[in-house]
C-alpha cells in the first residue's frame, strides 16, 4: 500500500476525543488538528512530543485536511490508521503471504453475514467453499518484540469471535488475522489484563475451530506492506 502523496511531518501535541490529534507541523510551526482514524486507546502511542507523519487531502468536503498515518515509537515507525488493515491484509492474501489462507478463487470485502454484521474479507474457492476472515489491527507493544491485542476493552471484537464460531458450526472455515502495524514485533499475544472478556471469547472461538494468524508490517514513510508472519503465543 502506497501513500498517494508524501507525508507531512510534525510533533504530537495531544490526542483527544478518540478521533482528534493536535500536531505542530515541522518547518512552519503551525499547529493543526488532524483526524485520528483509530478508536482504540493507543496505549503507549500518544506521548506528547512524539514525531508523527500525516497525509493531506485537498477534498473541500473534508472538515479536517490532515490524517494521522504514522508515528515514531520505541525507535520504530508504527502505523496507527485503522482504516488501512483490511486493504493491507487483502494485498497480503493476494500475494500469497499467508500460506494457510491461500488457494482461494475470489476475494470479497464487507460481505453481510451473521447477525447484522459484515465480514472483513470473504474467500471463496472454485468449489464454493467459504472462508470468513476477520481482521484486527495491532500496534500495542509493552514488552520488546511482543505485540498485544487489544489495547482496550472491545465488546465488538468478542462479538465477531462468536459470529466466526457460528460460521464454523455451519461448516465453513473462519479465521482471525491480526495485522501488526509495526516492524519490531515477532510474537503476538492477548492483553488479557486489559480485556479478560475478549481473551475468554478468543479461547472459546479457538476451541470451536476458528483459526488465527498474525502478519507483521514493513512501515515506511512512502507506504506500508504486510510481509512477514508473526508467531502467535496464547
């Protein structure tokens, strides 16, 4: 995934109201408000003064021209925009980077299923077999090399696990794909202390036959690619 235009650099002043971030742009010193497309707590990723990079839109219909895309944390570039993971995983699947989910004939996104939900990615084989794929963004790292999910309570995430389990019971495959938007983690685990209910739901889903995979990203200032397997330790 390439950013369409060069990113604009700055320093984070604060992230607030979940979807807003004040940033002082480098060079001109202007303070602007950027859109933060990330509903999580961003634990460990909102320290004032952090170096950040923003994309800029000239769409006159947009209230905020800038969007927060990347930041520097723990000596690495970290992608924080949760609007990108589905596209990144789609690209990885089409490139055959998740061996266990290869061999599909068609790939569709945002397909209705379950109880008034939409699956992130639906894979279908030539024989009509279906694999339901739910994508989760990951960027929490509290221990070097260890990515964790979630970074806050996610009742919606637990609901998705239950619906994936229902698909398995109906005779389909179902899989969670955790997209780690940082290059400095080789293992993923659950942050059970932050959301015990999600950890319990994940254990139940795995017992029901839901598969789980994790893939790590190469994060650059010109784009992001999901390129390498990350070991799941749960």
